[in-house]
């Protein structure tokens, strides 16, 4: 078994409105930060997973993301894996 460090990024699909991103963008503009647009808010998760190989780790992470970490109807996810130890 190999242990992998996973960095998971979950973001709203481009077609889904992002009211939190809109609020942050508006706040930044009111604070005088011009030239900022298209703010989108997402989630970042780090975890370690032990698996026989990288393919098995990817499969397990796909299941974890689809079942718990992301809502596949409105969110996309991607992850990076790196073997540790």
C-alpha cells in the first residue's frame, strides 16, 4: 500500500450563479480594489489516502468526491495526488 496526499478543489459549475462570489466581488470594489471581476468561491480539501496504486487512489477519490465532497449536479471537482513517505 502506498499513501498519497490528495489536494481536492471543488468549484461551482460555470452555469451556476455564485452569490457568495458576487458579494466578495462587490465588497472588494467598495474597498477600492478595481479591476477585479469574476470572483467565484469554492472549497479546498486535503486528505491522505492509502491504496495499492495511484489508479486505485484516484478511483477512491472520485467516489468520495461524488458521494460527499461535491454535489455533481452543480459542482465540478479536480484533485492532485502525490505519493508520500
